[in-house]
């Protein structure tokens, strides 16, 4: 059923919000198809989409894939302890709060002005147990108690690139310290041909975790285009069959690679250390056109 004329008029009257933040120029653009939904862009690059009326709705492809990981990290509806490195519009923290009530969450977002903008324009549910810290992701992670987290989600970009200090074995040592023995780590990675960054991140995670999986578009895995891939790591067996089913049924179907195929995909890449770490590659301008 189409929206009423009043709803369309009300949506058209809502203006975008534009404000400088520490990471650049932030714009909150209203979604014309959803009453209280917004897209966050930083310097023109889409960062997050959030629907205040339906926080369980995930619009962006990579966020849906992270949502699958969150759904399968514990029995349905069970509260979890979650750490989000990178906040954006707090989409995934809102998702956890909506799908797993009574969860306790920590969000680490370095951009204090962005945090202020999001809190003001897209307020959190006051009943959600979400604490936001405006510090560097690795420094914030260091404050998480040992063995506290069921889930650590890394979605950190500065100028559309993942900072170098969040790509190393030393960083993953901190992730492992914060996770429970059964905890799950998920990272949003971005790369394009020849996929050297992605292969290096797989090797780095394999040096610290017993089980890995990668969710991505087939064209990205073949090195045909720049795009996102979700790396999932744990020391216990991952729910690969259900993860594969969910990724394949998305509007933009994704593939799940694991085991020998993922090892072969990494192609002999070596783990990244702090001493050798570099930021992820910048996306080509065409990605955001």
C-alpha cells in the first residue's frame, strides 16, 4: 500500500542536516521512503542508515551481513555484552538493543562532534543500555574488562580507510582479551583489486582465532570491484550453514568462504603486525557516485 499524501508531504518537508564534525562534513539525509529514517554521510561517503521507528531494519548491505552475525552470536533474543568499535549513526547498537533487549553495549567512536550530532538528531532509546565513549577505538577497547564481551564489532573508517593500528595482530590480541572464550569478532573490511589488504586481514585473524569465515559479494571476492567484506572470527565452530543461507537470501546475495577455500583465497599472505601495518586502501571515486 502506498503512503498517504500527508505522509509524503511530511517527508518532503524534512530537511537534511549538515554540520562539520571531526572527520569532515556530516550530512543526515532523510529517507523519502521511511518516515523517520536517515542516512549519514561524511564528506559525501555513505556511513550509516538508521530508522528510528524500526531500529531492527538494516538498509546497507554490509550492515545486514553484520546483522546476521549478531543474530547468530547467541540464541535468539538472549541479551549480550557487545562492543562496537566505530559508531556512525549507532545503527548496529540500536539493532542489538531492538533484537536482544537488556543487552549491555559499549560504543567507541573517536569523533566526539559526530557523537553529539547523532545523539541530538537521532536520539537513542533512553531504556537502551548503550554507553558511548568518544575515544580512539584501540584505546577504548583497552578499557573493556578481560573476558567481558560476547561480541566485538569493528566498523572503523577514517576518510573511508580503516586506520593502520586496527589491522594488526596486536590489535586482535586486545580483541581476544576483551572477548569471552565463546565470543565472536566481526569486522567490516573494504578492499578492491588486487585484494592485498583483505588477504592480509584474513591471515592476521587466522593467526589469532581458530575459526574464520568471510562474507562478501562474489564480484568483490573475484577482484572485479571495490567493496565490503565481513570477516567473522571465533575459537568455537561458527554457524556456517545458517550464515550461508542468510547471506544468500539477501537482496544483494553474498557468498560465505571458510576452511580450505578461505585459506586458498588468502594466498599465502602473512599476518600484519603493528610495525608493518598500513591503512586500508582508499576507495576509487566511482564507489560513491
